[in-house]
């Protein structure tokens, strides 16, 4: 029986579970557009409504990505629809999960401060900017630079990029 709640796909020819990098970049672009628009509304109009919805969306999306399966996350579903006619580019699932855990922590911080407590401070501004920077670099290069340092936290050796095995 096929496991529907697995993290990453087992694609023939790859030695580790992988995810489609193109749909992840498309989802990062969607999320970046939403959070950038919300940030501009805060700066220009002092309107926090879109930001509160965006933070809730981010948190829910990251929860689904990490604890259920990336194939059920709303932003990734939309990203998958956008890039459905393109050939997939695969990336290792483990490092994306690490990056998404960072996103979950950032969105949880924002959810607590801005949505639940209803406060705005330099901490929320810095966390929001940090999240936008991560999304921007993920959108451009597909590389989230904290992933390069994940070996500090995880002592086990693993492949950073999927290696296509030759048969």
C-alpha cells in the first residue's frame, strides 16, 4: 500500500526522497507576494489586517508541509498547478523540511505576537523581514542559506542534493 503521508517522493533514479523544486519556488513566490503586499500595507497605511491573514496562512501552510505532507499544503498545490507543464527539478526533501521548520518557527513567533497578542514591535518587524529575505532567496535560487548550516544541528551525514543514480 502506498504511503500518502510520507515526506518527499521516492522517484526512480534518486537515492533519497525528493521534492519538486519548481513547485516549491512557485509557492515561495506566491507567499512572498502575499507577505510583501501585507508589509507594504503596514508601512504605507498602518493596516495590519492582511498581515494577520497572511501569518495565519503561513503557519497553517508550514504545519501541513511538515506534519502532514507537502503535497497537501495549499501554497504548494497552487505552485504545482502553475508549473504542471514543466519538467520537474528535484531537490532533497530532508533539507527542505529543515528550512520549513525554520519557517514554522518564524510564523509561530509572528502568530503569537501579531495575531494572538495583537502587538507590533521591532521583534515582529525583524522576524517579518527575515522571513521575506528567506523567501526571496528561495524564490531566486532555490537555496535557503540556513540549510547550508544544518549539518551543525544534525550530526549524521546525508546528501545535500539528490544524486541521480546511473543504472
